[in-house]
C-alpha cells in the first residue's frame, strides 16, 4: 500500500530554533559577565590570576553548555509547554557540565578560578530557567488559541477514549489536541464521544484499516488508551509504522492522578511493566518538607513584620474587636488546631453562620461559602481579595500545625461530610496554599477540589511545593476565586 506524506506541524522546528538562539544568548551573557566581573575586560586583569587561558576556556564552556542542553533533550517538543521536566533537564545538564569541569580541573590539576565558575553557574541557570519560562508563556498563549499543538488520534475503548479526550482538553498547555477517535471492535453507541465533539473515524479491528485512518487524519501523534481491543502484535506493528512516518505513539494506561516520580517501568520478557509506588511522606522526605517550611516561613515572618503591624492596626481601628480570629480546624490525621487569621468579619460572626447557610440551602455542602457575605467588614473584603487575612497562618506553620503547601484546612462540620476518598486529604498537614488555590481557589467545585488535594497527597515532592508557591503569588495578585 502507498505511504501518503504527512505534513508535520512546523511549530516544533520554530520553537526548537527559537530556544537554540535564546539559550545561546543567555549562556554567552552568563559566561561573559562572569569573565568581566572576575577578571575585567583587559588582559591585565587576567594575567596575574590564571594558569589557564580563560578566553579559550570561556569559549569551550559556552559551546559545551549549549550542546549539553541539546544532549539532555531540553528542547524536545514533548517537554515544552507544561510540567517541570523541561526545567529539570536544563538544571541536570548544567549540573553535569559543571561537575565535569570540576573533575577535569582536579584530575589535570588546573587551578580554575572558583569566582569565575561560581558566577557563571548561578547566572546561567537562573537566566536559562527565566528564558524557558518566558518562551513557555508565549507557547501557552498560542496553545490556548489552538496553535502550536500536536494533532492526536485516539485509539481505544469508548469510555477510556472519552476520558482521555476530556483529560487532554483540560490541559491545553500540554499541546495535544484530539481530532478523531478510532474504536476497534466497538458495537455500542458512543454518545460520550459524540457529546465531546470528537468524530469517530472507524471501528474496524483490521490493522490496515487503522493505519489508513491514521494517515487520512494527518495527525502528529497517536494515543493508545486503555481498553484497546487490539492484538499485542498489531500494536507492535503499529509502533513500527508510526516510527517510519515520524508520527508519535503515546500509551495512556488506566492510571489517573499519578505523577511521574511514582511510576517506574521494568521490562520483563519484552513487556514494559509499570510499577506504581505507594506515596509516603516519612523519613527524609518528612524532614525535608518540615525544614523547608520552617526556613521559608521564618524568613517571611521576618520580612513581613512591618506589614503584620500595619494590618493589625488597621483591623483594630476600622472595627472594634480582636485583631486575630481563631478557628478550630481539622489537621493531620484528624487532629484539631487553632488556625489564625486577621479578623475580616464583624465580632460574633460565627453565631450567624448557620442561619445564612440555611437561607441559601448549602448547610450540608462541603467547601461551603456564603455569597455576598454580610458579615465581612469593608477592610475584610480587601484583606480576603488579596489573601492578606491568611498571613498569620505563617505562625501556624512555624508551630507545626500547618505547612506552607497542602490540602485546605477545613472545619469539623465539613470533615464530617467526607467520604472515604476525601479522608485521604488528612494524610498530610493542611497548607496555607495548595493545588486548589492555584487552580481556581473557591471557584472550584467540591469534586475538583478533592481531586486536586488527593493528587497532591499522593504525588508530593519538594519541587512541587516550590512550584505551587510561585503559582500562589500569581493567583493572589490576580485575586482569582477570592472570597
């Protein structure tokens, strides 16, 4: 049979070329700047401080750094636009390069100026990460408008295919756009896919028919979802044919809300067995998270102490009563603790809560909120809009009852409405911020909030906490979903 030529998306070449230029510019800037600061721009500044030619070393470092970024796959299209893998590869390639520089210098007894390396490394790392972030913002904007994305054909069972379509559409920054679905052996109506607006390209189990469907769809990748009704030998042949045509092949197992660090692949008798490790926040991980919380919270309290004083005075002057509001919340393993806030409501506001909830019919709803709450003071609305009322929770973090990042701490009445899945939120300490906050805050439904919190609990990492904190500042300044 013929092999029609598939026109590949040009955004891959465009962004790879753009990253090459940006990386080169940042690396030259970092190395040149380190050279100028350490030695000056004249030969006199270098002559007395070296036993190597730093001009030659600088050129070699620039070229090697640029090549290492390429060797580590930091410009591969599949890592662009979402996730932390791109940043990890930039950091890993840089660490390896400077590690090799240190090893070579020691082995050959070259007295490399530590000031030169010590300046070039952090400047380059920060510059490269900032450059990648800026490029990612532009790419994300294009992808939200349907550009610079990979066209994907989904092959699988009706239900798993519909779930994969929904998942891909919920993360447009990842750059996968489902354009059609092929459902081998499907006999029942596929109304779920039709409601999603995804055309059914075919239902045949014949290998040649499936390949023809792929080529006609002119896609960049094929996603094999769970429940696909195909023989393993046909899947292997399909992989060969796709590779020959430069079409990506993606396997989407029936695993939901499981992050990369928990997934380990082990080849057994030619089968790639996927092991999913049990999430545990114990031992060294627990110590690292606590140390990070104490260090960052302590620094923030020291830096923001003038802000604390000003807000305390404003609360006291604008509405007579206590400055702080204490409320019992449920924390780690179901224990209770007093959560601190700057008071944003009038005194004795809790006494009016049940009547207000009953009036709007949400007294039995988890994550409840009062629409246009009359108890909030004028200053309190400003404090809540920018989450300033939550700053005293830094003291909770220092005391150990809360963490900087974690599930939202809830009242006893809300916890009483939990099902078995929701109770897993209590496996870690509640946080000042979390995935729920950077993903919509109070605009989220109960189901969405639970899914995000459970994802955090089961896939915790220190780098994930850092990323969430950075996103928190953005969400707060935009006052997204504030109540």
